[in-house]
C-alpha cells in the first residue's frame, strides 16, 4: 500500500505537465499550473505541540475551467524549541530530529470568476515521519527512502484558499486540516503560501 501511494505521488509530481494536458485532450495554454510554496504544519500530537516549516512544490492540470487535478509534495525542516526544566527556572534549547514529508493528490474546485479566485480542495496521500540529524537535502533524500519502510501514515486533507493571477504569474494562500491516522484520527493545521505559474 505504501509503495503504491509513493509511486502515484511521484508520478503526479514529476511528470511533465504537458504530458498531463495532452493525455486529457487539451493544449498547454492556461491548462496547467505549477508552483512552489512555504509550508506550515502544526503537529498536535507532540508535547509541546511543535510547529514545522518547510518547502514544497505542486503541479495541476485542468479537467474543466474550474476543476483541476493536483499533486503536491513538501518537506518540513528540523525544529528548535525551548524546553523548561521541572524547577520552572532553567530553560534549554532543544533540537528535535523529527522531519515530516507530505505527499497529497486530489481535485481542486475554484470559482473561476475574475483574477482572484476562492477554491476548495480535498486530497489524499500520506505523511511520513522520519528522524534525522542530516542537513535538509540529505534529510529529504532519507525521508523519501523511508516512505516504504518508515513511519508512514495515510492522510486526508480538506482545504480552502485564494489565488490571484496577473497574466501567467500568481500567488496562492491555502489552509486546511491535514488528518493522518495513527490509533485514531490526528488533526493538524496546515497552511501553504507561494507563487504559481499558469500556462
């Protein structure tokens, strides 16, 4: 199951957008969007709750003027936080080695009205939790390698947002609840923001 989810996510994210458009019978003019984004992930299960930040990329192809199929992947960097000792006076800077890798795929529905559009998305995929003290590039590679044999959980993500375009270049803000399943449903706030390119 994990291998299938990883394979589908990788195909959706790294195939040429023009191939997607041709496969659906359309051209490439204003039918494909690609973008990069910064990612905020509020992991609620840890004590204290840990807020992660990372980078990601996404690609989408239009099925209709207001419906797209979209795939995305992001990687959250290591996090430093302050820990208070039991005496309540002393503090210590703690570096957590937990890293998160997100891969999601699903439809996006937008209003298709004017240069600024509201949208709703409902995606499925996985979130992988790995432990590493490596730098970001090596940590990302290690997280990809641990998807099939590491701590990978099925995820659902409903989200809403806004995107605005001036010509082919735009900005997108999105937020939602990334739910993963581990002894029950775990709810986590997720927000992304970044530029989009439409062609």
